[in-house]
C-alpha cells in the first residue's frame, strides 16, 4: 500500500502532468524529462523542498511555477498554500 505522503505526491504529479498538457496546441507547459518520466524523482524533489507529507496539510498545498514563462522543473517550482496563490 502506498504511504499517505506518496499518495498525495502522486496526485500532485498527475495534476502537474495534466496541467502541462491542457493549455492548447502549442501552449503546453514543459515538464523536465526527469519529472515527466520518473515519479520517484519528483517525490524526492518534493520532500527535499518542503513537502510536509502529513495528511490534511498536504491537501492545502499546490505546486507553483515561480517564473510562469518557464516549465515545471526543480529550479522553478515551489510549494504554496492554495489560498496564497
């Protein structure tokens, strides 16, 4: 069975991939190849970059791109509370 932390990170990963693909023809947001193909690489980055992984608090966080002109990649993402976006 998947740990709760990894379950929420898996959902964040799927949302990121969906968001990257849902901007219309030619407007897709790039996702670094490592994150696109390796969930564990995304999980490792998330945990190293402040993802708390403790139940309810996880639902209050969302993945944000710092520079909207760049894609989803380790140097351009951070965790923020949904209401702070």
